[in-house]
C-alpha cells in the first residue's frame, strides 16, 4: 500500500469511525465533556495523560463493540 493509499484509507475509514465514536461517547456519557473542558481551561486536578488514555480507551471500546465483526469474548468489562 502506498502512502497515498494509506492516507486515503485513514481518511475514509479510520478517522470517521473515531468521530462517530466520540459523538456516541459524548451522548452516552456527558461527563466527558466536562472533564475535557476542565483539562483544556486548566481547572482540572486530573492527570492529562491518564485522562487521555481513559478517553481513547472509551472511544476504542465503542468502535470495537459496534463493529460488524464484534463477538463478545468476556475480555471487556460489562460483556
């Protein structure tokens, strides 16, 4: 795969999935918006690195569990 093909694949498939998952997360758990705003304006006492990992994990979980090929295997909390 060329670099151009890789960019096209990311632009067509990966990034839109992230945006959709982020939107779903914001609707399902509105407290994330509050946490992220607090980090961006400096009023949070949370570790930004820890919050970033948690946020990315939440988004990845939505992407995986809403995928066509998702099969619960007991490795995700709440399965």
